[in-house]
C-alpha cells in the first residue's frame, strides 16, 4: 500500500496559518503524511509537529523558510553559484533542512540544486516563450528562434555551474549520510535550472541510491515539454531506476501544481516510471479548492497509483 503525503505548499493560505489546522485537514482528507515545503516558516512547522496528527516524511530544501538580509527568501540562494560565498550560504541553508529532517524523522530531503547564471529568474528568452504559449503561439519562426537562443545561452554557461552544483551535493550528502537521509535532486521548472536529464549522470556519479537519487516532479517535466524544450519522457525513461521520490500534480496549459485530476497530464507514462515507489507527495498550490485536494487520491488510485 502506497503512502501519500500532502505538501505544505497547500498550507500557504489564511485558514492554515495555524499549522495544526493544516495537519488535521490533511489527515481528514485521507493523506498518510506531510512534506514540509520550502515556503513553510519555522512556526508553522512547529505547529504541525505539535499537532502530532501525521508523520513528516520529507523536507523540501530550503526549509524552514527564512528571509535573507537582502529581503529575498532563502530559496533564492544558488547551490550552483560561482560566487563561493553565495554557494556556502546556500549549502548552509540546505544543511538546516537536513537538520530538520533528522529532528522529525524524515528520510528524504528534496533539493533544488541551483541554476545557471547569477540571478534566480528565468532567462528573457524563456519568459518570452511562455508568454507566446499563453497567447496561443506554439510554433513558428519566432518561437523556434527563442528556443534556439535559450538552448544556446544555457549551454554556453552551464559547465562551471554544474561543477559548483556537484560540490554542493557532495557536501550535503556528507551531512545527510550518517543520519540515514537521502538527497532527492528534483527536475526543475525553468530551463536555466539544474539539472537537465543528461546532467544527472555527472551529479549522481559515485553516490549510492540511499545517498542521492532522482526526484521526479510531474508538472515541471510536463511544462518544459509543452514549451518544446525537454521531452517529458527524457527524465523517467533514463532515471526511473534512480528515482527515490515524486511530486505529483497536474497541469493545465503551462500552469502546474494543480490537484491530480484537475488537468491533462498523460499519467500512463508517469505511473510506469514511479510505481516502484512506496511514497509520493502531492504538491498542490494554495489556490486549488479543498475538494480537489480530497478527490486527488481517488483519481491517482484510478490511474494505477494507490
């Protein structure tokens, strides 16, 4: 029997300001566990723990949420930064997520391993491509030019950032290994982010599956596919055997983090690639209605995950 966790992404709304209310909602909705999102402040984590309703099975780095001196959240720190001070700050923030996982008994820490470039925001070419998609412009000369420019721009700058990401991963695994915690490297939402499918080999080389593995995000893979950037099958076709966790959510257009069943993801290939897992996280945004969150488990059972 599979275990299903609900991410505290859904708790980013006034009715769940008290984390214990969210914990009870998750339990009453049929979920078995909770994953702590990187958007979750320490006070809400403490309230969820104090409620003692459901176990916390995964921590999504960098949790808990903290505001940096520059006013940005700690998720803006880049584990693949070429600036060593920033990379060290990012490792320190991720280390706090590992500490939290050890405190609550979680055995998985989901990691965003950084991005190419000096700012977290997507490249201008991708932003233009997304706007074109939303406007109904899915192909043609301008769209192809944007894709070509985006691919070339990332490729030209990626190598040193991948080296920095690998160093950060080595440091995080060294912290997590003695605590029996595995690092799950998530596929990302934006093209400039790390890793792409072909980059996992370099990053995971030498690590055992119980130390570091692939974390599949259904919506991220689907959105990059719809933008014509990375085929949705490229991730699980190659890395299903190293997959140690999954974020399940649906997509409409290029809007993700919808409740499974409230979109048009082709779930058959997802089920094939992740059905060996014993635990899944539903990562549903706070704008989805509660009834969708409750109905999602039945939907997933219907497509073969249950």
